[in-house]
C-alpha cells in the first residue's frame, strides 16, 4: 500500500513511518525535515505546509492512506482541501 504521512520526521511520525516500512508499505513523508530525518526506507518530500504549493508534489498521486499528524487546524484544513480526492482513508492523530 501507499501511505502519505503529513509530517513523519519527529518522534511519533518517524515511529509510524518506520513501523509501516517494516510492514512492507510504501511510505512518503511530507514535511520540512527540520525535526529529524525520515525513517529508513521512507521517502521524504520536503515542503513547508504553509506554502501555497505545499502539496503540489503529492496531489497527483493516489494514496491508500493519509496520516495527518498536525494539531493545527489550518494545516489540517489545507491538507484536506488539497488532497481530499487522492485517498479513500484519512487518519487524524
């Protein structure tokens, strides 16, 4: 499966990414990459989610799951608006 993690370089996101990679999933983390490195085996797409083009690199791909790690309402809303049609399942942590 193809999972997009919005974040994924800090403690919880990195652990989720690592567990998914170890389970054989294709994992992409969309993050600034300032909180740490991406889990071994995952792909990092560097972007600032506050930028107008933040989701351009991932919006034309279909995802089996999107995992949202932000607690900031503006970031969550922006992600939903940009990616709502790309996945059948969202997980909000």
